C-alpha cells in the first residue's frame, strides 16, 4: 500500500512538472481575455497587442515570461490591461514558472533579457498594475512604458531591469508604493513633456543611478520645466540625461532654482542642444548644478558606489546653443563641474546667450563662442579648467565683464581657427599648432 502511494505521488509530480506552458506567439487580442493560473506560465515569443476597447486581465499568481526584446514591446496596450499579483520575467528565469527554455542551468537571466509593456495614449487611465513583480526586462526602455497614458502602478517591485518605468508624450501615471531595485540604467526615465508624481516610491541603493533619467522625445511648441522633487528618502533627486536632449525652436525649457542635473552623455554628443530657449536661472542660495554622475558633492552618491569612483574633467559633454536660439537663453547662478569633451561647457554657435554669475569648476573649457556667436559673459568664475576658461573664433565678438580666472591650465582667452580646430592663447599654443 505504501509503495503504491509513493508511486502515485511520483506519477502526479511528474505530470505537474511536465505541464506544458502556454505559448503566445504574438498577435492581437480582439476580445476580452483572461490569463489564469491554469495556463500559467505564459511564454510570449512575439508582440501581443491589446486592441482598443478590449481588456486583458492577468490573474494573481500568473507568471508571464517573454523572449521579445530589442525594439519590440512584449505587450502593447491600446485598450486595457489589468494585472494583479502577476510576475513578468525572462524566459531564462527558472525561479518563477520553471525552466521555460528547457536548458537546465545552462542560461541565467539578466537585465534587458526582454523588452517591456507599452501602455499607449488610447488606453488613458484604464490600465493598472497592482502587487506585480517585474524581473530582468526593460531592454533600452522601461519594463513598463506610459506613452501619453496614465496607468496606475501600486505596490509593485521592479528587480534587475535596465529601466523600470519610462514616461513619454505627456504621460501621467499614478504611482504609489513601488520599489525599484537593481536597475542597470535608472529606475524611472521621462521626457521633458511628462510631469507626474513619483515621490511615494523607493529607489534602493543597488540601482546603477539614483536619479530620474531624461530621454529625448519630440516636443510640441510650448513651455516646459524641470523642478526639484523627492523620491522616498532622496531629497532633491538629480536628473540624469541619458541621451542628447533637443529643445526645438518654439519650445522653452525652464530649469528651476536648486535643480541638479548629472549627465552621463559624453564625448562628441551634446547633453543639451538648444534651438529654442533654455532658461537656467538659479539664485545665490539655490544655484542650478550641472555636473558628473560621479560627483557626490551635489545630489549625493548618485552612482551608488560610495567612494569607488571620483569625478574628472570631461566626464560629461556640453550644452550647445545654436543660432536659432538667438539671445533668448539665459544661464545665471549656475554651477558647472567636470564637463566638456568637445568645445565648451556652454557652446554659443552663432547665438548670444547670457551667462552671468556662474561658476565653472574643473571643466576642460568653460565657454566657447564660434560662427559669429556673441554671448554675454559677465561676473563668472572659471576655476581649474584644464585648458582655457573661454575660447572664441575671430568672427565671434563675445562680451566679457568682471570675470575671474583661477588656476586654469591657461589663464587666457583661447583663439580657435574653425577650419582646422586648432587652439591657441595669448601666451601659448595647444597641440603646438599655430593659429592664423
């Protein structure tokens, strides 16, 4: 009897272990659909689209695994998605839903194994994620993306994804009680047009950057702003541009006093390209800070590595103000630290921005005027620039008033020949090239 019982148990166990997962090869959901425990785990191999007016409900305990990555979303929501107590993870993740790729221990999951869930504008505020777990997703996107939509996301955990949440096109998700843990880029990224409250959430110290990422997206004509904000216990969390941010003609971006911007954009790619208007007007008590993500002096240990890294000149690139901006852009009571790989921290390319009462510290070059640019440079301090504090070509009559040069590589106004990009100063040549 005992032997028969054991045999029956082993047979039942084998049947359960061999249960076939539900494979979803992509396509459209055109009627209300429920994914339940009986079909779990669900393995998605192609993009699933929830069409307008239709609802996909994912029940508690259901495991959804994806092997969709690169530029393709795992689920695109035009209608409604309700997920409560569900797990979304990689097809390589054996911890939930078993060995879906049938390779034993040959593969292990990693951040960005799969893409994410994109909730489009047509979904409005109808979609919701409650007590869900997201693991190993977010390939070059948020594991959840609100594109012009307002889904609710509460009490969820995002674990070891590239990015946790992307918000674009004026999206306004309702967030509460979520934990972002181990994201390899940033926990949350947004475009400049999207304003929403993310204060009641937690960013663990295991994230790569404790910051709000900024991503580029086409901006409609109008006015936008970046203001100080808190996330959980992080007061005045920095913004981290993840790619070049373009301010088009007809757009004004105002950066409020006290905001901290820590850029990870470097080498020849500008952090900001200004064709419209950029207003960065701090105050003596609340300067606006532009610095490296390695700089713990402002905004704390953003890259969460304690003292393992330290900032250096040219850690990040620059702000290019193009001719289309004219004389409308203003930088006042700003602090610029550890920037420039190319040109100057502020590069006035045929434009005439106002740069006043700012402090440039340990940058390669502070201000560069070319192509007839005529910036007003007044009351600034240029300290420890590794090259020249200010440079210009012969066609750019920049205006200088009451600036201080302290311990720079060359305490002089650099002159550059645009046709050959050769630098020189009144006292010495750089790269031993003769300016003419």
